[in-house]
C-alpha cells in the first residue's frame, strides 16, 4: 500500500530524531510528528465593531428551520445551508472555490466547497470566523470530522476543538480557523504508537472530510472566510470516534 506524502515526511523526521537520540543515549526512545515548514509572519487583523476583520470575505449562513417548515432557497448574500432547528447535520467538505453544493441539510446531509487551507507556508492560508444569532436559548456545536485513510475509522475533533455556538448579548465573531480548518490526525507511521497532531483539512492522511453540526434551537450561525492568515498549522489535539 502506498504511504501518503506526509508519511514520508514523518519517516524522514523520525529517522533524523532517532539517530540523534541514539548517539546521546542508547536506551532512549522518542516519538514525534512530522516537522513543519517555517511559518510566514501572521497578518495583523483590524477588527470591526462586530469582532470580524475588515475587508472582502465570503459569507456562509447556517440557518436552523423547524422540521415541518420548508426552507426558502432563493436570494441571500453569499451561501446558505439550511439545517433542522433541532437535530444533527453532516456538512460534507470538498476542495475548490467557495460554493454551497447542497443547501438542504434538513435531511441530515449538506455539502460545501472551500479552498485548500494549506499553501505550504506553515500557516493556514485563510481564516474562518463565526458567531451565533437568534433566540438566546438556542445553541449549537460544530466539529471537524474525517475518515482516517489507513484505518477507515471516522474521527471528530473533541474538547477545545469543538466550536460552541450560543447567541449572547453583544455576540461577536470569533476566529475558529484552528478548529474548523484542521483535523486531529495520527501522524505516527508506527501502527502501535499514536501521535496526535492538528493537520489541515484535505491532507492525504484522511478522506471524506465534513463538519458535524449539532443544533439545539439555534436559528442562525454566520460564518465569514477572509483571505488572511491568522493561525499556524499544527498543535496538540484530542479526538473522538464517530
């Protein structure tokens, strides 16, 4: 079976580390993820009154609708995805220009297309911001999920990587690039050792990427995608089996 390109990077990194470690102490062993490329400087963000950066962006609204009410797919600025007001929706992710591919998530599945966030710089190529609006009692959560290429197991980001959505007074946009543009992958080539690290979506370590949107009465989640880099790639992470 062919090893993904990122696994070759991991092999090289592990070989270099092993040689250095053995020369210092024959009994020491260490596991690590693949080395990241040097990062370019992150862009400074001039926030507007609602907390979002200024400048051009792509809009995506996730709209919660009652189960017995048909959504209206006409009009709107940017893209819109309709989900059940109370329920779970899988938003499948495809690589390409921003575009809603399936706007009706009331049947449990929707689809959205967005650019590859990894341009080789060491930082995410763009950023995504989100805020919740609507009834203050409504809330939702959003997590990035994927199917691991080598095990065919499906995993979702967990812990602090799950985005909580709740409309509070003065709710502002927050940067969720780390949570929604990366997934928690096992980057260790040894099947007996697990080394979890954040990796950009569409990496060849996984397939079938999607956002899991669990809604409990939230009527509107506003998302904005800006062509600015705010987040370094990588970091420790936790995940849960789907």
